[in-house]
C-alpha cells in the first residue's frame, strides 16, 4: 500500500463520518421524541469535583440533552412520566449525540433568531 492509497482511504473514511453525522442530525431533528421512549439519568452530587447534572435521552434516535427540570429543550416531558436509568447504561446503550446545556442554549437562540 502506498501513501497515496492511504490518503484516498482516509478521505473515504472522513466522507463516511460526515455522512453519518448528517444522517444522525436529520434523524434526531425529525424524531418526535415520544415521552414513553425517553429515559432520564439522575443528578449525581460530588464532594470533590463538580456535580454531574441529570440528562435525558430518546431511545429512538439517541438524542441526549443535559437539563434541570424545565431546562430541557426537546426532551421536556414531565419527570414523573419518564423512566429512570443508570448513567452508564444510558451512555452505553442509547446516547448517539449528547448536548450540554451551553450547546442547547446556543441552538435555542439560533433557532429563535432564524425564526
């Protein structure tokens, strides 16, 4: 194999990664995130480091967002209606794309601005 062949292979790999990311974004944007398909991971306090905030994930599309109570954007169903799951299981089995609170706030502002 030559360097040129490796470069072509790298280009193809990157193109597939970009395609996957685009398809994932479309899937997550079009998903309805039904309440019965949502899972919530509880807040975890810490004595030595920053606490780990709760987050929710849609089992259908893998969209996950950090939030507190009414702070969720797309996964904002009442807490009582959402099943609880461990952080490890959620990340291992369901999360495909995770959005931190800062990213959610930025996306919200962009969406509102665009109208």
